[in-house]
């Protein structure tokens, strides 16, 4: 995938998928074990909290990359 429009669509679709998945969570299924292919069992709660935490990891990597290249990230710029 190299076309910007395709990348943006993929990103937006991935967020929509995440929102749809989180909307299915409720008190009765939040901590029920779920199985995954060739991975240890986990819970919906873990997966729902891992997704945004993992996104913050990537944000941190982007910030570091920008700073290594002499660019001040927008969130770090003065008002």
C-alpha cells in the first residue's frame, strides 16, 4: 500500500473496526477467556486496553524519529 488515500482509508477502517469491537463489550463478557490461534488465552478487557496503549507506543516512536531528524513534534511546540 503506497497511495496516501489507501493508507488513510485503511487507518479509518481500522479505527471503525476497533470502535465496533469495543461496543460489544459488557459486564458479562469483559473478562471471559478467549482463545487465539497459537497464542495464550486472553480477555476482551486486555485486548481493548492493549490497543490504545500500543498506539501510544507508536506515537512515542514517531516523536523520537521526528526529534532525531531535527523536527519538533506539534504537541511539543509552544503555544
